[in-house]
């Protein structure tokens, strides 16, 4: 390994963000679906695994090589864009491939950095409770009400990825693929219920090894080979 490149930004929440805690217990008077929170601060955070999984899946879909499972070098074939996705995120050994491709990216949990500002503006809240239900298509009536917790719009999280650079890496190609993944995340959504308007995010002050990057100039869709 010759270098580790830091990619940093503020991750700004534009619409209510929901990443579930996995708490399946029923709490009387509580919400049906709480967001994940730091066990010490009790503040919401964004797991690095959630960011990594969404960026990877969006890139794999965009590559046109996706078969419903994580992309492999065999799937990528001679497609350089798809190959670089595998190089960035890695590939595990399986029955069809005995070799392991070690991923070059390390994703970190993103911590809430403007909690005091949000609490001052909302009266001590950093999340909101949104009521949802199911509409009967024939009767036009609502049923199955549930209470969904979301991180409120205006929340800001620290965002950090590290990219390991090795001697023979084409670092410019790898960075271009990663930038496309970040742009795709901005265009899509993070967390659950994106089709209902949740999870719209935006990166602010994005830096690759202290060089400012403007994602508005990034075209995330590769040209057909």
C-alpha cells in the first residue's frame, strides 16, 4: 500500500431520513419503527454499512452487469467501469471463484454534528414521528396506522471514507467511479422508504485528499461499450 486517501464531507439531510434500529419489541406509547441511535449519546447516526451498501448497489445497477447478487470480476468481463466497482468494494471467494478481491474502501459511521442547532430550532428534537397507513384501493379508506421515526430535514452528519491506494492502481479511474457512486446517492435516496420521499441527501464541502470536488459536474452514467 502506497497511500490512504481521505474522502470527507458534510452529509446534509434534505428530507426525513429513516435507517431502522432493528428493534422489534412493542413499547406501549412508543413508535412502531425507531431510527438507529448511538447507545451512549442517544443521537441518531448513519451506519457506514448503510452508505456503503447503497452506493455499491447503485453503481452495480448502473454498470448494466448486475445479476441480482454482488458484482464479480467474472460478471464485469472486459468492462473497465464494472471492474473498478469490484476493485473498490471487493469480492469474496465462492464456489465459482476461489480468489478474493480485497476492497479498497473503508466506510465510517456518520455522526450527527448539529444536534444543538436542531434542538434549539425544534424545542429539543432531532427526530420526528410520521404517521403512515395503508389505503384500501376499493373503499378509499385508511387502515393499519403506524408511527415512523425519521431524522429531521436539516440534520448534518460528518461523512468519511478512506481509499487505499496500491502501487499499480489507476487512482484517477477509481476516484471517478467513487464520485459517480456519490452522485448516484444524491440522485436516489439513503435509508428506507425512498419511493415515499424519505432519505434525500446532499454532500457539502466534499473533499478528496483535501481537494474540493463539485458533484454537479459528475455524470454518473457510463457510456455504452
